[in-house]
DNA sequence: TCCTTTTATCGCATCTATACGACAAAAGAT
DNA sequence: ATCTTTTGTCGTATAGATGCGATAAAAGGA
């Protein structure tokens, strides 16, 4: 999408869509889940749990880093990944609010507005 | 992603990633929000509120339909869109569980597992 | 210094997503 | 029967996402 068009959309919607995009791939769902369920913080272990090449997993990890979902510490030669606490709650909060909005509104089952003429 | 690879991932992760993908575009955040906040159920009004061509909006509406997020009734020549109640709660429920999982696990700040040798 | 280990990045190929304008479809109005 | 209105779909073009193997980088060990 072009920058011009993006600017005409609400910043909040763009921000939320970034959360969506970050979670728009099975591997990027599986990685945070793995980090929460197991102690597999080392990159190599994450790779072992996914049917993807190391380079590909590293790319997904980068996406999750950019989205602020995970943090990492470098302990050469390995990297330790973990879930970002601060952003976790922010994610849950913002998405929760979105769901509240969506859940609370528009209870009509038929069309309430019509365009009869111009 | 190829079918072979998809099959090696958990079905739950694939299902959740579809929710993410459906919400991975600002327009597909804005449309459900509009449907919840206003009574703009007629397609033409949705188009008026977005900086996108009618055909493009129709495509996004199709995506949201396929994801099960919105429902619609046809009242020729117009279409009335609304949020899908059943799927709304499902979405909130599944995503909520994911966030719970993510939020509850992995409190360590340093690496807990290391691969020293093979 | 030269290997080993581990991870990030690059180059490339392919597939998907997104956008637009133009057109098709459907039903009421004239 | 024809026109109008509204929406869905198509063809096409471009940008982004995704994948892999190969390579670079960084630090410790031999």
C-alpha cells in the first residue's frame, strides 16, 4: 500500500494491522507459543521445532523482533529469545480493546442505513 | 508456504494465523470497527470512509467474509454488511487464549537452555 | 592463528497481496 | 424493453512475503 493511502487511514488501525501482520504466519504463532510453553529460548531449538530452514526461521524471528513481540539477548555464539513482557500486555490490551469494540457494537441483523437516492 | 510445510505445523497455529492475516491490513481493521461504531452497513458508505477504490474495498470485504468476521445480506441492488456475532466471540476467545498462553509463560530474563555440545 | 559453533544476512526465485479501472450482474424504475 | 444504481469480479501491474542455500560475522577453543 502506498504511503499516501496509508496516511488517510487512522494511525490506530495501521498500528493494529501491524500486530495482525506479525501473527499472520503459522511460524510466527508457533514461536511465541514455544517461548511461552517451553524454555527453548535458544535459536537452534526453535529451528528444531519448525519445518523451516535456519535462515527462514531467523527471518521470522526478525519480524517478531520488529513487531516488538519478542526480545533477545546475545550470548555468543548463540542468541537467547524470550517474550517481551511490556509488549505482551500492550498487545493483549490493544487487541482486547479492539475485540471489545467489535463485540459491543452493531446488534442489528438487518440493514439500518440505505442509500435511496443521491 | 507449501502444503507440505503447512502440514508440519500445528493446525491451531495455522488457524490462528488466519485470524492474523485477516486483520493484517488497516482497511480490514477499519471496516469491522466502522461496522461496530456506526450503522454504516451499506457497502457504498464503507467505501466513502476509506481511501480506496470500490473494487478494492469489495475485495477486502470478501477477505473478511472468508475469514468469517463479517456477514452480509443482499438487498438488491445494495449489500448490507454486519459483524458476525458467532465468530466475534470465537475470535475473542481463541485470540484471548493465545494471549493468555503468551502472557503466562516464560518469565526468565536470561537464557535457560543452552546447547553446549552436540 | 586457524577451526568450530551459532546466528544473521544476502541473493535469488516464487508466490501472495494489493491496487486500479473496466466490465458483468441483478433488480427496481421509467 | 431499457436505463439506473449498486456491488462483485476480472485483467493487469506492482509491491511485499516467503523460502532456500550460501555466505558473513563473532567469539571461544584447539
